[in-house]
């Protein structure tokens, strides 16, 4: 208390310091009275709202990082670095939200094994601690899956960009979504036919154009159902067949060339093949698939988007296809 009295005695009548000290005070200790005196404009009632006094759909923090334990399909946990975006709604009568509470609330769960289902618990805490009606949470990480080589018996890890997304509304209705990026090779069927034509008609050695391609698969999982990252990856592999490889010897490279020859695909083929796999899975109530073929023939890319067509679900649009560069 003596420190607080000394601090008060150094203030003028307007409550400002009589003189300013430009040296950082390593020994200063924050007392309870001092902490309570600190201004908190964004949470203060009766503070003027700048601009239109309208509700804000989402406000919060994006891209704060921390290590998380993520559950695998084998029911084991692995430690991964995650990037988190947490937002809440804000009423028209409130100036702002306490941004640090979004991080602090998430940190209460940092030692839990992270699953899609855990998102609901965190979002309910967001609504409680930030006094909001709605909340959204996205957790992004890179997930390793071991891939065996095609013929050599070798193998290595591929890393998949994954987002866990949770949404909760005014009535505490919870929706859980997963997004996964699957990278594959695509050979143009038309180019393949033209190359064969040159060989057969003119004896000319020709090769079709092929390119690294990406599918972004977004699914909404039915309440009570379990869908793993491995499940999503397996469906992509079954549909497209030509996933990029982690470890190759000559026999693997030859096998990959044969795979591409057996499964050439336009970008239109790719989204339809994936739709066929995800549309029959009863655990998945909605999905959207976006594919980009990073053309080696053209200076532009070929893109396609498809969805299940659920009312109020995925919109079937992609804001920026440049994010698909891989």
C-alpha cells in the first residue's frame, strides 16, 4: 500500500504524473489496487462506439500458435504445432471484446487431447467468458501419415494441411467441420491422346502434360459420428489414385508413371470422382470439394468446385484459388 500512496503523491491534480520517467522499472510490482486502476476501454460500459452502432458478425484473434496433442486413427496422441483462430459475435451495444480472453480460454484446454468434439466445449466457454451469442473456432495444423512406396518397399511421411472447425450459434447448436488438402498428380486426358496420336500416326516421341494438383476437401460431420483425418485421406486416395509420393526408387517412379497413364483426369473428373466417394458416406452430412490443376501447359490454372448442395451448408465458392499453390 505504501507504494500506491507514493504513486498517488507523485500525481498532479489532473491525475497525471508530475514528471515522466523514461527508464523501464524492472522492480515494479503490480498491486491489486494498481491493477484495478488500469483502464479497460473495450469492456467499459457507456463508452462511445465509433462508426455505426451495429452488431459485428465475428471479432477475435487469428493465427495464435501453440503445441497441441492430436488424436490419430490408432487412438494415439501426437504433438503438433497448431495455429488457432477464435472469434465471437459482438452486440451493437458493446464497444469491443477482451481479445486476450480468447487465448486464455483456449489455453485452459491446451493439455487435453484435441478432437473435433472438444471444439464444442471450448466454444461454449467462449460464449460464457466473452458474453457472446455465437462463436467460431478453427485449429490448423500439418498432420503426418506414413506412406509406403509403390513397389520398392520403402516409405516416408507425407504431411497434410488440416483444419478443425467448430461453429456454435445462438441456440448452442454445434457444427463440426474438417478441411484437408490432398496433393496429387494429374495427367491431361486430351494431351495423352494427342501424344499417342503423334506416336501412332507420325512415329513422333511425345509426352502428355502433367502437373501437381491439389484438392481441398471440406466435410461437416454428423453429430455423434467419428470421421478421422485418415478416413478423409483414404477416400481421396481411392478416388484419385495418383497421390504424390514421399520416397521413390526407379521402380516406384516407373509405377507412378503407369498410375498416371491408367488414371488421367481433367479437373472436372477430379471433383466428380471425389463427390462420388463422399456423397455415400452417411457420417458426412455436407461437403465441398475444390480442385486446382497447376497447369504445365498453360500460364494459368484449371479450377473446379462442387458440393453436396445442403441448404445453409457449404456455399460452393472459393474466394482465392491462389491459396492452392503447392
